[in-house]
């Protein structure tokens, strides 16, 4: 199962980079995929991500998205 999450993480980051370079392809969904799959891959990353300022901002501004991504 870790192989699948690793592949999805790499694919998400590559897609996000391509989306940042090419205006035709949106990069945000790929970045969300990368963060979500990295959360599933590494529990220590999930703990770190939950304590960042970005996560706290998301929990205040977008509670449903933050619960899905970080929670």
C-alpha cells in the first residue's frame, strides 16, 4: 500500500509543478492529491502538517477542507 501512496505523492507533486508552469492545467488539485497521499504515507508528516500555521489558518477559514486534508 505504501507503494501506491508514494506513487500518488510523486504524481501529485509533478502535476502541481506542471500546473504551475502551464496555465492550461490547474495545479491546486494535484497539490491537494500530493498532500493527502503524503499524509497517508507518513504519520509523522501528518503530525507536523497539523501544527503548521497554514493548517491552523485552514481550520479557521475552511473547516471542511482542513478536516479532509489535515484532520
